[in-house]
């Protein structure tokens, strides 16, 4: 039985709302699920890129919390 691991991609929109897509991995497949709208997709390759694309297109959420400018 394959182990299941998960991670998430989060971005903020221009109104300061956080949007999250969870990425669950089981074997070579990854299942993407959006907390905001319930969107689901399976992806074998580049799941985080697909998650970022969904957040940008569906929710206009493009602000990366880890990509804050240096002080």
C-alpha cells in the first residue's frame, strides 16, 4: 500500500484573502484540491505548477507568502 503525503500551495489575492490548494501524493499520482472552490484535479507531473495556475486563474491569487521582498 503506497504511503500518502500531502503539502499545500497557498497564495493571497489582492484583497488579502488566502487561497489554498492541497496536494496529496499517493505513489506517482497527485490529487489537487482547492479549499476555496472545491476544484479537484489529478496530476502526475508538475502538480504545484498546476495548483499555482488554478489559484491565479480562478481566484486571482498570485501573492506568494514565501516570496516577500527582503527588508
